C-alpha cells in the first residue's frame, strides 16, 4: 500500500458504514442516524467515500433494509440523512437492486432454504455482501457452506489457484467487522472456511487495539496454540510488518499507547525498500521522535528495486550515515542512469556484501558498464567481483571493450 495514511482513513470510514449497517439491520434507528450522519459529514470533507465499493450501493442497501422491515421510522431517518446526496438516479442496475432486496428479505425472515437460494443468486454478483448479510443474520453454518463455493468459483483463481477470497480487502473488512463487534462465532466460521489472519488484517485494526487482541486471541485459541508475543505475531523476516503495525498504532492512538507496544518489540534493524516511504513518513511525522526510538541506529534496507535511489543518500544522513544497503536481491537498475561514479562508490561504501555467486547480477553488470577504474576497485573490495564470478566479469568486459575495467582486473 503506497498511501498508508489513506488506508487507515479508509478503514475508519468502513467501520462507520459497518455501524450504520448493523444499526439498520437490528432496527436501531437512533444509532443508524448517529453513524449515518457521521458518514455523510465525512463525505462532505473527503475526496473519497469508501466502503466495500462505492458509497451509493450502501444507500440502496439501507433503503431496502428499512423497506423490507416496513420500518417507517427507519425510512424517515434514511431520508433525513441521505436526501442531500441524491442525484435523482440509481447507480445500481434494477436486477442488482432486486437481488439485494431478495437477500435482505430472506435474511430478515430467517428461512434458511430461502436464504441459501437468494445467496446463490446474489453470490454470482457480490459474494462479500452475501457473506456480510449472513454474518449479520448469524447464519454461521450457511457461511461455512457457501464460502468454499464462492472461493472455488472466484474469477481470480483462473490467474492463481492459490488465491483465497480472504486475501481480498472486501473479505478482510468483514472479518475485521466481526472482530470489532466481538462476534466469536463468525470468526470461527471464517477460520473453518480457510481464513488465516495475517499482518494485513491486524494492521487495519490499529485504531481498535482491543479488537486486534480479540482477533489474535480467538485465532490462536481456534488453532489450539498459545498466542505468540506481539513481536512474533506481527513481525516479518525483515521487520517490515512490525514497523507497519507500529506506524499504524502511533498514528491512530498516540504516543502513550505506542510506547506501551514499543516495549514489547526489539529495535527494527532490517526493512525492505517498499517500506522506505513508510519509514520516512514515520520519522518526519508529528510524532517522529517517538517513531525514531524503535529504529536501530544500524539499519539495513533490503533493495529489491531501485525506485528510491534518489533519496538514498539524503535518507542515510538521518541516521548519521550508519544505514546499510543490502543489494544482494536488487533487480532493475534503470533509475541509476543519473547517478555519478562518485555517488556509486559512496553507495558501495554503504552496502553490505551480496551473496557470492558465479553469475553477475544486473546491478554488477551496470557498474561494470561505467568502465571506471576507481569503481571497479571498489567492487573488488566489496566482493561484488570475487573468485566465483571473476571469469564472467573478464569475459563481459572484453566483449564490451571496457578497457579500464580490464586493466583494473589484471
């Protein structure tokens, strides 16, 4: 996710939608008005109005819920809150509207056979909405029955057989709704159907730390294991996930809560390049001093691509030049065409030794093409050119008439 702050804002809005939906479904008009007004006020002040999908479909669903329940007060509340946003048209097709009405009516009436038929009809279009309605209706056995079927028929499985609907944001939202509202039976049904919560789930619960704990506790109780430590639960191999979590906790809850969780983790020593933007945002943010305390003074950034190279040297100054660059997994080097020989040498001074191999990486080939004696010497000292790939380096330099490189190698 490139825009992390927007991601958390999205989920805050989703949770307000969830509150309004649950209130409408249960017939609590007062809570519906409270949640819906907050949504519409947010809509006036935000560029986006997010839910599972466009906010307009939610108006259709709210309307159908009140209509099916013959809830006059609810209809009045709906009109009070949403009439300002009506453009006189309905963005949803009439067939979709009918399916929504059928599904809502089936759930409210409570007949399982009718619900299942409506779910199958509707599920061809919006499977996540079907499962959400079933969760609100506490039809957990039907959830267990239909989720594997929806997963099997998901178009994404044509691309990858490993795809699970629980990888998609829309289903993550539903699981998080269950966690926030302490619906243990729904969570168990999701686990039975193959849901395996990971950092993508937990990071969205940063504004709701009690719910984050509830999801983790429920999941590991389901597995029959003791819940692991905070570090083990959210940390990845290179600390990127734990940094993501801590960024969310800081921005959603403030320094005091952040410091409580910070005591439970080790200093972050290694992150991947795709989280460099997040790291910079955390350090430069309003609570940057607190965020900086969880980052090791000897940080290693694993570069797999070179999209951030323009900022490498400026970023290193933030850590008094102690940043290490792991280039062993580096691939594309297109952005290096503007970097000078002196800067490349400086970069190699920062980098750690890559894995030794008899093949020359794209990055090493790029460096050789600079045909620079000082740069070649630095490559030798950093073991980018070593016994294993020496012959390959000589052959490449000869083929490309890189005489400064050849003279340095010999």
